[in-house]
C-alpha cells in the first residue's frame, strides 16, 4: 500500500474515515533522519486515535526552516521510511513552512506535537479547538535529535 497521498486524496480518506466514525490524528515534521525518538513519538500519536496522518515538510520547506545543508534525505526517501512504519497510516507532503493549510484541509480530531511545543503555540491548534478537537503534546526524548546525530557523524574526534 502506498501511504504517500496527495492533498486531494487525503481529503477523501478523511471524509470516509469520519463517515466510519474513526478518530483522525495529525502530526507533522521533517523526519530527516528517523531515530528512536521519532518512533516513540509516532507510536504515542497513533495510540490517540484510529488513523495517523503525518504531514511531511517538503525539501524546500526543510531548507527554509533548518538551513541549506538540510534535509539530509530527500522528501521521497523520507516518505518511504515513514511509510514503512506500521503506526503511520498516511503521509502528505506540504510545501509551506508550517502545516496550517494542511491542518485546515484535514481538520483532525487530534493535533499532536512534541513536548517542546506548548499547546497554545501549536500551529493549527486554533482550527482544531474551534471544531471541538484536542491538542496533545507528547514528551520528547531530549537525548535524541537529528541535529545531534548529524553532529556526531561529522565529529572526527571519536575516530569515526
């Protein structure tokens, strides 16, 4: 099953899911170098509902947010890796710097971000709350980050 969907396809999937009384969960991110922190986070997010949709920042979006040396992996490869995870139901790539438009399209029942985001600062939270949805903040594992992994790989002091 191809989990990568267009905006039009995901809208149809969400409509059908609502008709089937399924709870739709949405999260987003770059997911550049997938690590255990990401997996834990996505497992927790999936546990909050019946369907987990991941908004994936496009390559150009990642460059604007993280700098010209990122992403390490292109959006197609990042989508393939995310799609291999059983807890991820669907992936949608977005070009914007934030997922506000995608959240407006999907209108998830639950919007999830990492614990480093306070609920009142979660982009799209206003949309979700206004239609009776919930905002959830999942604690992140601060000892694991893509930036730290990249720094470790680039470090020659370890003899790597």
